[in-house]
C-alpha cells in the first residue's frame, strides 16, 4: 500500500518550522512567493494579449467579441493549469496555504475556469460569425469543418465541462466516488487537447514564436510538477517506507481499525489527527486514493487509521 503525503488541518502542524512569530513569518513569505509567481504569470499573459492587439484591434462589435474571446481563452487555459497545480501535492503550496484552503481555492478556481472557457467559445464564435456574416450555428459548423483542431478542442472542452459539473455539490452527491474520480482523470486529457488547440493552431501563436515558446514552457513546467509530486513522490514513498496492513481490528458494527507497519516511519514526523491520502495496492482498490486520519499517536513502528463503512470503498476495508 502507499500514501500520498501527510495532510494537516492547519498548515505547518507537524512540520519542522520555527515556532511562534518566526514560523508565521516563514509561512507568510512562502505565501507571498506563491501569489507573486501566479500574479506575474497572469500579468505576462495580459501583456501578450495587449501586444497582440487586444485593445488596438477593436473597431466594431465583431472585433470586440473576438478580442474578449481571446483573453477569456488565454485565462481559461491558465486557470486550467493552475487547477492541476493546486492539488498536485506540491510541498511549497501545501506548507504556505494548507491543504484545506487549497481544496477550497481549487473548487472556486474550477468554476472560474469553466466560465472563462465557455465565455471563450461563445465570444469567439459570435465575433467570427459577425465578421463572416453568418449565424452562430453556421459559424460553429464552419469551425468544425474548416479547422481540424476544433474537433479536438470541442472534445477537450466537453471533458472539462464534465469534470466541473461532476464537482458541483448536488451532482457529486449523486455520483459514486469511483465515477467522480474517473471523470476527474479526464482533466489531464482535456489539458493536452487545450494545448493542441492553443499552441500549434492558434493564430496568435503561429505568428508570435515568443508567445508560443512561453506557453509551451508553462505547459511543460506544469506537466513536470504534476509528474514529480502527484505521481513520482508517492511512488518513492511507497518504495522507501514499504507500508503494509499488518492487522485489521473490528471496533464495532461497520467500524474497523487498520494497523499499518513500514520502515523509517519516524521520519514522517506524523501526529495523531493528521490525515493521509491512502492508496491500497490490491487488485480492486489501487486506482483510488482516499483520506483517512490517524486514530492513534504514531509509535515509530506503525500507524493506525480507523474507518467507518460509509461507502463502497470503506465498506470493503474490513
């Protein structure tokens, strides 16, 4: 079995940071670094849009809608990359902001990402339709038939919409966790299709190699961080700590405790109440990671989690 990192309710608990004012200063500095990086990238994207005629090219309603469609598309793509990074298990983000807050930001960012992508589709189609003197349905059909990448862009957009809709509270309550998790995996394919539509085929990037190189670098850095921390780090921890379920204790009806052993567990600096994202590496459960808190103080040789049967996954842990 494996886990994908310690998650704490308060950022910094259980971490080797200075106490008191010094600790708060370190967190504040880290938080400023995070927001500064995101803000600088957003500023550069806006500057590229302005340099490409974002305002100077506006002469009528058609060019206004087209320009709005371009900026919403650029920021929709940017927020899509941010969406992947927010929950990519990046240590700096989790220490500076905290996993709970990152989850809330991830939820809000996902909504804005969806609104921007839908706005991009609507404004671009309306702008081109007015320029070509066609109806919006006719213009959209021209996109699909005259621009081969638009088919893939449409599929990618539908995937992103499916991910967003599945995250809404009402929809998620009606979905099995396994279905919700599978739908979210489509976000990675949606990002790839967004790049395929944006970089090789976008007019702004065909004529501006600097912008194309900058966006390609942004996609590649995001990909590397996701691979390193979302997939690579859990794999290394799995091999290093060699966690295994040593004992299953029935605490009561529908409630079991799992005692988990492994190597070098003291290095985790874990405390009771912290929660991990656990992935049980058997034939039926290896695809999913679920959060469970430590129900006992770690003794350096084992960890204990207590699980109540609330769903298909937890019901089968006994």
